[in-house]
C-alpha cells in the first residue's frame, strides 16, 4: 500500500473519511492521486469529509470478486454524493435507496476498516 492509500485507510481506522482537494481548481477526488485529475496540478491536499450525503446509486453484489468478500455476499454497494460535492463508492446498509440521506460508519473486514453508509 502506497503512502496516499495509507493516509486514506488510516483515516478510516480513526473513523474519518478522507478525500483530496485540488487547491488550484477546487476539484475533489476520493481516489487518492498525487495530482488533480481535472487540471493536472500537483497542488492537492487532504481533507476530512463530514461523512454525510445522498445515495446516487445502489447495487447488490451477489458474486463477490474475491474469497475475502464471499463471506459478506450478498452485500450492498452504493455511490454517494457527499455533501462536499464529490461522489464515492462504498459499502452500504442493505435497505438503502436512491435519494436517501446517509452517513458514513466503518466496519472491520479482514483487518481493514471499510466505510459503510447507513440511513439517517
């Protein structure tokens, strides 16, 4: 795991949802990179999200991609439009629907704290 990913995962372990913001153009990103995907600037900084947003899409994973996730199947994956104006993919509570207001929580799987959104 690289240092950028490590910072994200350490945040999850601390109960923080971290994201990157370009100080040149303001674009946000949940996938950590050393540069802005919009303008190419290397001037990106870490921020901590409030952790709330609106469900944009929901899907149920019945066939997990790895042995580690087969134990969780079926499980819900959601796209959430965070209040900070960025969209992220994460686990979701099984009863979520598009348009629902959600907040991030975290659960431990295979030793890693993973974000999971629940209805508020």
